[in-house]
RNA sequence: GGUCGCGUGGCCGAGUGGUUAGGCAGAGCUCUGCAAAAGCUUGUACGGCGGUUCGAAUCCGUCCGCGACCUCCA
C-alpha cells in the first residue's frame, strides 16, 4: 500500500514517519501482564490497542514479530528497601499454592479473555522465569560496563553514573534526575543503595522468599524492569522497531528498561515508543475500594461486563461491543467507560455490522458510470486508509465507514443507483469494509439475528413466526400481538421487515 | 510540591489554523394493522479572559476546573 505510516513516538513526543530497521519487517515488544490476579479491564484496553496496531502493520504488508511477555517473577509490591514482597509469591502464600500454580491459573485466565476479545496471540510470549539465565547475563554485562554495583548480594543500577555518561535518563518520561533524588531522599535513608535514584536489578532473597535462583552474587531473583530488557534483546535484538505499553509504565519501568539496555548493550532498545492511555470508569480511574455514598466500587472485570453482573452497568455487553467501544476512541486518549456509552456502542456496532452484511450480499453489477456517487465513495475509502495510517486513528477510520453506511443502505433501498457505480468501486467498497471490520479492527459477527445456532430453536421460531403471519393475514390482531408480546417477555424480539419477519434475542 | 496531559453540543468521542467528524440520545419522515426494528433527513459545540493571524476548537499567555505519573499499576 502506498501510504506513509505516521506514529506518535513518546521518546520524541512527536509524530514521526515510521521507518523500520529492516525494510518489510517490524519487531514489536509490548509489556504484558503480571499474572497474580484476574486480568483487569484496563489491561484489556492496552492489549486490544496493540492488537489493532499489530493487525494494521500486517495489513500494510509488514512481517511482524510481536513479543509480549508474561511477568511471573520479580514484580514487587512495595519498596525493595522496606521489605517488599513479590506479587506472585504473596498470592501463593495467601492461597497456599505453588507460585507456578498461581501463574498458571491467571495465565490461562488472561488467555481466555484475550481470545474472547478476539485479539491475536503474539508471535512469542516469553516468561520472566524462563529467562533467568539471560537476565543474569545482562546484570553481569551491566556490571562489566560499570553501570551497576553489588551490595550484600543485591545488584543496583548506578543511575547517577549512567546519567552522567549517557544523556538519556529521563528522556522518555520527562523526568529530571535531580528532582528524583530530592523527592525520594526522605523515603528511604536506611537503604543500601548508593543513591535513592538507583534501582535493583538483582535482589538477594531472604529465607521467606520462595522464588529464588542461584547467581554469582546471591541466591535471589531479578528486578522487575530487567525481564523486558533481557527478553526483548533476546528475541528482537539490541535495537528493534516498536516498544509499547501502558502510560503508567513510562516511569519507572520503561525509563529503567532503557537505562538497562544502554548499560548492557550501549544503545537505545527501541526506535519508537508507544504508550496507551488509561481506561476510566464514570470519569475516574478504576478502583476496587467501595464508595461510601453509593456502596458501589468503581471497577469492573471483563467477566462482569460480559454477564452484566456489576452494579455500574444495566445489562450484559458482549465482547465485540466492548471491542467496538474501545475502537471509538484513540489509543492515546483516556476512555471513559459508562453504561450509556456502552449502550451507544452496542447500537453503533449493530448498525455497522448490519450494513456490512447488506453490502457483502450485493450481487455483481453491470459496470456503471463513474459519477458523483462513485467519486464520493472512493474519496471516503481513501480517507479511511490515510486516517488509519495517521497514528492508528481508529475513531476516524471508523467515522469514514459510518459515512459509507448510508451509501450502502441507499443502494439497498433504491434511492441511490448501482448504475452510478463502477464494478471496481463496488468491489473496493466490499473489500474495505471486510478488511477494516474483520482484519484490522478484529470484530466478529456475534449478533447475527437470523439464527441462534440451535436448529430446534430456529425451527420452533420459524413455526411461531408462520403462525403469527397467518393470524396477521386474517387480521386476527389479538393473536398476533399476543405472540409478539409473549416473546418479548421471553426476551425475544420480532422484527417485521419487507422480506418477512426475523427475530433476535434482546 | 514536581513532571506531563486534558477541558468539544444531552452523553461518548475525533479533529494534522481555513470547507459536515462519527456513534448514541432528541426531533421530523418512510415502512407498518398498531408498534417495535430498520432506513432517510436534521438542530444544538469547542471552559473563562486576553493575544498572534486575513482567518483559531487547533498557536501563545493567563485564570478556573479535571486527570495521570512521581509508590504497585495497562
């Protein structure tokens, strides 16, 4: 495709033309979840956003190696200096499980949700515990290069020396080292770090710590930031194209990751850094604490969303409606999840999918004249592509599809004429809908109203519809309306159209 | 307190200084036995105050309000 892809790079805070290191190939690393509890809906937004990016890069013809890790060790709760505990270990201790049982349970749960949301699996999904050797080697390399020091079996990254040597620390997050030193000085003065801005890359394990490995420095475990540096380097090389993650990982996680890569390899790990914004709920960051006024917590899990079992929503919403909802905002903007917004998304989703069905069922046409309608449709299609290529602007691309919907319906209803279209344009229109809806946006036809997928149910409904039709032909309105109203109580809606009656579950 | 970002019509949400974002809701119409569903058409906007410009939702200043990060977080 002859379109320049423009990407907003957090590193420069500018939109830049995307140019891969190797023509035709893209290496992309995205920070995955820490599997110590059920996946949070906010995580889902990030992974759906990168799924769209992955899909679009492939659509543009790139061969993409997409690496997304699973963090199963090293992610601490609290501060290292004041007795922090590994999140996985803590969960294992509380539930009397092996740490790897915790990891397995939540990894499976995570994959289930990702599959339900129709995200494609990454090319490689490496785990931190599977790359302890690589992480130890990286620690050693950083020590050898003089950017880390050992204290009592733990190894710390020497942030001050690094900042003096290479002028990159703070570039990504916009942080100034002097400020960081001042801010954190009071918090931990009994630390064994040389400087409060230093961070642990290898941590000596105390007796209570169950996840531990041998290393040249101590029996211990790697620091959280290290796994991404080690695994991205292993699978994508010292410098690769795209590194992504949630906004809240910018600092300290990504900043420290860059420092580690420089420390070990002497170079910037990724040319383009992409950060997704937060998902809010009712205007606020999701939180599990209970609001004293309403008695309701401002949070929701994917499962609750799919079942409607949460006080913040009025009904269940299907996975594709959630995906559609996410597509309607840009990945770098916050997105506010409200019941009304989801209801709106559901209707919009249905309208788009219905129009697509109508479009794909159009029969082949005689080649018509390339008039105004033809031009208008081609212009909208061109815009769809160019806007999507402008920093993956899904809401704009989506808006163009919605502008094409009345054209499709107009052709179907007959007030627009196929004779104003060339066969090429109709084919192109079919192609762009199918490409965007299925291939790029990753939506599925889950609300297909014509059928329940259950043959006895379908047969039964066919019978009921025929009986009602008979009553209607006899102008027996009480019988006809009784059938309609009773079905409505059973949450089945009848839709009387020109070509007969169809039904769907409400 | 420090750093960064945001304030767009009833709601959600795009916007790359200059011609309609889009979705939902509302209104009108078509279809219908009546409805529903579906389709078509359509009104309402850029937090306040200054400034730059021929022209500002978009750039600058300022004030007000909100949020994120700085501690685990996607």
